[in-house]
C-alpha cells in the first residue's frame, strides 16, 4: 500500500520538507539521571488514577541512552527533518544554573542530526515544566514567563548553532487548558479561570522569548506551534451553529488571534467575559511579536450541540465515519477546510504541519506491523495539505507524528502513534508499513 500525490503536486518538490517528530518526556526516560529535575509530568504520573495503568515516563523509549540508534532510525526513513523538544528540567537547576550533562546530551544529539544531513526543528517547551516552578504557581504565576526567558537564553546560546528552526511552545491549548482548566493533563488543576490565565502567561512567555531567539540564533527561523481541530455544528439549528462558533473561538482563535492580531477574540468580551485573562499594559504587543513561521498540529474534528450551561458540548457525528484507536474521528476534509479558512481570516506566515498522525491498534506479527489504517490516514491528510496549497495556503513542510510509539500522556503506553513500533520490554524498534510508505513517498520526489 503506497502513498501517492498528484504528479504536479508542490508536495513532491524537493523544497517541500518532510519530517518526523517527537517530544522529550514521551521518549527520553532517564528522568532522574545526570541531574535532571522532576517535572510536572513526573509528579502527575506518580498521582494515582491520573495516567492509564499507572504508566510513567521513567523509561519511555529509553532515547536518552539509545539516541544514536534513533538518529540512524530517523535517517533510514529518508526524511529531510527531525522535530524534537528540549526538557527544561534536564538543562537547568533550581537556581537557573546550567546542568552541563543535560546540555551535553542535546549537543551530542543535535550534532549527530546535523552530521546526518537533517534539518533540525527544536521546540523549547513540550509540556514538561520543572516541578519547582509549578510549586510556585506554574503557568498561573506570571513570573514563570520570565523564568522561561532565562531558559530560552541558555538553550539558544548553547545549542543555537545546530538548530535550524525554533518553536517556543508546543500546543499552548493543551499545556494551559488540559493542564489547568480540565485537569486531565499535568499539573491536573481544573478551573476555567485558571486555564485562560495560564494560556495568557504562556503566550506572554512566547513573545518575551522571540527576541532572545533572534539575537542568539540570527540565521534560524522562530515561531510557535498551535494545535487546532475543525469545529462543526451538530445540526442546522441556530443554537448549534452558535455552539460551534464558541468552541472554535475558545479552542482556536483564542490562541492564534493574540499572536497574529494582538488581541483576544472580541466576541468573548460580550459573550464570555470570564474567559478573558488579566492583561497588563504592553502584554499584547509582546505576544504579537512577528513570527517567521506557524507550526500547526492537526488530528481530528469535533461536533457541537448547544448546552445551556457550558454553551457547547461534544456530540458524535451523525454520519457514519471512521475513528482511530483513541476514538478520534478521521476527517481529512476538515484539515483542508481548517487551513483554507485560517488563510482567509489571517495574514499567515509560512506554515509547517508540525504534527499529524493517528493512534492505531498496532500488533507486531512475524516481524511486521501492517498498519493499513495509518497509511490511509497519511494519504488522506497529505491530500488535504495538497488541496490547501493549491488553494493558496503557504505550507512549507509536513511532520508525521510520531517517529515511534511512545508515552502518550494520560493514555500511558496504551496508544501507539508511531511510524515505528516499539517493544517496551526489549526497546526493539520495528518500522511499520506506514513508515515504509512514508519513506517511499519522500524518495519518489
């Protein structure tokens, strides 16, 4: 089963970047080695009932010890680029001093990636906040934004020569709302006013970090990665249409509008003023510092029915659709619609699809993983990217999530997103059918 694109597709140009992506906490393990401090996810994992099966990130994919093998794995997939994240607790102590062993790990890794001819995308924050900062309020504490600038200064100064592209944050929606508003991710707090204030401080930290990246890494691109789903109304009723609009505003526009327009969605002041954070003078100018690129992560869509208390609630699609192993609807049409809709609303910078992928119920049989559903998913979503580019959206690259199966946050090790199968008992990596199909697509450009 192959992945194909139209013969004249811009996605078949050598200038279009293909990559795979990972995140530090999900693959590294070694969470107490070489001076690494505890993160909020270590604490969350140790709290009974928070993570499926009581799983944790203490070993994960053992990437901390197997990184050379993993670089070879990345190269064997034939990709142009690799997207990784730095673990803040691994590179700084509580006083903000460098942890030389942690920094050396990333130096060695990035040097090896560059020696292998790969374009390197580095994410500064993929959710693993040092626990000692959470103890002081975490992202609810404005001071954390300034601690982030110290971290950014250290990392970009030490690693800047080997990184081509810097993202300040991965998915502020998840870090802030799943962590502070819904409580299903670390640190596990659950108040609506918490989520939006945490989000504001994350966006502030992003804006404060941008000039530091530009100063220390003048030849690199700098931006941020947002996750977005496409929100649909459950019916033609006006109240359901309103529900979908509110969902779209709170989930998507709340994060992109401050960055690109320097304001939170104006409709919130009239409809949901309690969802607006405390903003100090100058904050929005900082947050809207121009970015070189926007990273966009996409997985699924949602359907919304009006709710008298929450204004919207998730309901299943009333059409017959296919779902992933994590229960998310497969909707490539929603992907192309989202991209073209954003392009109509905003003066967008160049876009990289920094994550796109699917959890499948993968099994290893006779040394093979035949994940046909994932191949079909990649085919559909690359077609969606092709359609968006044809409609005028400036998309420069596509990263599959993920390089390999890994710790899937609150789902533990129960869900597999990788192009490579990981046997967690032996740590043996086996490229799946989807990995070979992805490699073939790239090699046929």
